[in-house]
C-alpha cells in the first residue's frame, strides 16, 4: 500500500496548496533514527556543536523571507508574528551555543579520596553525558520556536544528542525547509546531515517513540496526543523519558482590592492576552476569578468592550476551528453560564473571540461544570465571579496543574499587606510560573525561565524553555578510582577544557 501524500494546506481557505512529501514508512523511520544515531560521535566535540548551533541560527536568518512566507501560507499567523518568532528561535540557538561553550551544564564534580570520612570516600568523579537520539514532536502553534529548530531540538543538540523530528501536519513545507537549513549548517562543520532527521505522518510518530535507539522524547501538543505517546514511552521494553507539554488553563485570580483600584486596566490587559494570536498560545489565560461587586462589574464591562473590538481570526487548521466552535457551544450551554461577548464561528474559515461568565458556586463541587476547568484552545476565557475569598480558594483547589498562574493585586497588597503573600503561596502548587500583576502570554528565553508545571501541564518537572532545558537530555555518571589516564578530559585534575566544576567541595570557575 502506497504511503499517503503530505499536503501543505492554507488555513484561510482550507484548500491544499502543494504536495510536500509522503508519510514515512516504518522502514524510513528506522533509517532516520539509525542515521541520527550514527551522527552522535560527531557531536562529541563541544566546540563543533556550539559552532553548528550558531550556523543554524545564521542560516535561519539568511532564509528569513522564504521561511516566513511559507510559514504564513501554512499557519495564517501573519508575517509580523512569524518574523518575531524566527528571531526568537535564532536567539535560542545562539543561547544554547553559549551554554555549550561555558560547560557548566555538565555539572562536573570531583572528590579525592578521604580516609577520615565515615564511611571513607574513594576517588569519585561525576559529570553528565548525552542520552542518545531524541525524538521531537513539533507543535502546531509555534512553527519555528517549538518545531523543527525549536527549543527541544536546540537543547538536545546542545546536550550532544542527535534528533529525529516528527513534523507537524499543519506546516509540513516549512518543516522541510527548516530541516534543510539545519542539515546544511551541520555539514558545514563536518557533522553528518542525519544528525537532524525529519519524518511525516501519524504512524511515523508512533514508530518513532517505539524505536529502540530513541533514548528520550520531547512533545508539545494536546493532552490526548501527549498522553498516548507518554504511555507508549513507558510501555517500551526499555522505558524512556518523555518530556511532554500537554495542556494548561493558566488561571488568574483578581483580588477585590485590585478590581476596585484598576478594573479597566485589568479588563483591557486580559482581553489582549486571551485574544493574542487568536487565543492559540499555550499560556493563554483560560479561567479568571473576578470578585462580585462594583469592581468586578467594571472589569467585566471593560473586558467586553475590548474583546468586542477584536476582530475574527483564523485558527491553525479547520479541525481546531471545529473543536473550538463545538467546545464553546457546549460550555455556553451549561446552566448558569452567560456569554457577554459570544465566542464562536466568524465566517466559514474564522472564529470570533468572546468570553463566558459563571458563578463560582457552580465550580466548587464536581459536576457538569467541570468542563469549564478544561482548556479550550482558541480565543475564549471563562470569568468566574466569586462572592468571597473562601469561594475563590475552593475553585483554585479544584484546578489541575498549569504552566502558569497569575494574581492581580492592589498596590497595598503588592507591598506585602493584606493577602498578597498568602495568595502567592496558594498559587505556587498550581503552576511552574507564578505571575504578579502581569499576563502569562509571552515566555522569555532566559536562564531563569521555567516553562512547565504539574500534570497535565507537563509530564515531567523540567522546562522546555530556557537554559536548563538542556538537562532533559543528559544523565549523570560517576567514575570511582579510575586512573587519570583513563578518565575523560572533563574529569581530569588539570582541567584541560577549563570547565566550571566543584573540586573537593569548592566551586571553581
């Protein structure tokens, strides 16, 4: 049976644009993984892989116009947004090159023998080594930053791990172009082009997670798809780490004092955050706790005006559009739910933003309204009106894990008075990133960033953004009483590579 063709599709019309490739067979997946595995030794030299990452960034920028044009044709995200995302992706590649140069991610620790310790300490030398081939599953909503050359790929290559990427069906032509940029960058430094493999198709994704030479996986997508792959990774004869970003509600709590102080500002900010990118950000605020009373009423009025002014937009594909329309219809039909600005279909290819409101009492106990505690991908949020602090706390206690949690507080609360510290402590167990008086959309690429959270936000405690993302693709190994001549250069006393390390308990730089 012939493999199915892979088409580039225009989400603005739903029409096929061109055939890009065919879905990979099991044999082709095997060949891609084996080629990646064979390229592993070429990444052993840190200078080579740092140079490779910088060349990849240069290559993306050099091909910017063609890449952005293709990306926009397949995603309808717009040239301005895509140009910025490509710049972020190039910055991320260079940031990981810098991390490779520095070498601190290797966590070198050397302890010389100490016979006076109880029990005695032998000669021990510890550092981290790459896991092997990493399977990367591209995201739909970030065709550059979370796709073929995105954070999972960049961090895996920085760790010394080759990758095989399962292309997202929403941007197959772009995936091919970006993979070509990476392969040319690799070849320019003597690294086999197979260091970055690319496969298309649903079955190819299943074959990839099951391949015995795949040592770990990174995923960004839906709870359903991510959980299926997570279970497959765990069910292998040799289970592997699966770092999945699955879904997030990203709750926001507005205090009564904050609503009284700056209701209009909060309403406008919320509207901008929930409609940004047509609501297709993984950190879109999807549930907002707003107090009853005058301040809350002003906030909702401001939100309605701002959202009402936002135009209809195109989602990434028609399947997502159908799911959005069905999802908001089901939520709006629940008892006690109102639609001050009704979200739903625009024309045949677009959706209109909006929001729902519901009394907090509907969410304090299990029932049909639990649907409102699940992510709805697209430009919609749920405003939950609470009567008192106890009711707000009861709703928060029922939320699943999230990437972010936000609290909007007054100036006095921000100064540490009232419930400010208490609220921050209450939100911390819910998310990997806790914001005060801001909005979660926009994830800075920075050393201190954490983009992850309790399940179902992610399947591990790691981050997929920021420098520490490299840790996902490494494992520690310790050598005991190994002669100096047999040790890897990273663990020798004279430190020929000039690495930061902990030497007999003291931190050296």
